[in-house]
C-alpha cells in the first residue's frame, strides 16, 4: 500500500468506490461539504455577485480588499455560467513604480427589457 493510499484511507469519512486501478472514483466536482457552503449567502461568490448588482463593476483589487476574493476570474466565470451578463473591460494604469499594469474590470450589463 502506498503512503498516499494509507493516509487517504485513514482520513476518509466514507468508503469511496474504487476503479480497476484501485484508485478512488470521483463522483463529481462539487462535494457535499462544498454544496452546503455554496448554499450560504456569506460566501465570496455571493458577496461579489451582490457587489456587481449594487455597484455595477468590480476589479481584482476591489475584490481582494473588500471580500478576500483572490480568484475573481473564477467567480466571474461561475456567474456567467449562472446566466449573468458580465462584460470584461481591459484597463491599463501605472503602479507605484511607474510601470504599466494591465488588469480587467468586470461590468454587469443590465438588459433593457422595455424594447
């Protein structure tokens, strides 16, 4: 038994199905603990979503400072998958060392339902 398998068996809560190579079978990307966490409204995902709805735009630095969300692009990807219309706006500025800095600002595009 490999050391990794030993620790996996030692710390696993439940017995997982194994495939022909005696490796655990991955049942899905979202685990029950992750699904429970996603159900809460205080996750970074929901904080960024509410920020976009309230203010209309967000960038990486704002997400890090306000919500500790270092993977904003992943959150935006999931919001787009959920059906939100979010536009990416490339921006350029100078940092404190007067070097060019490229970043993206994400803008929530409101659909005009009156047309």
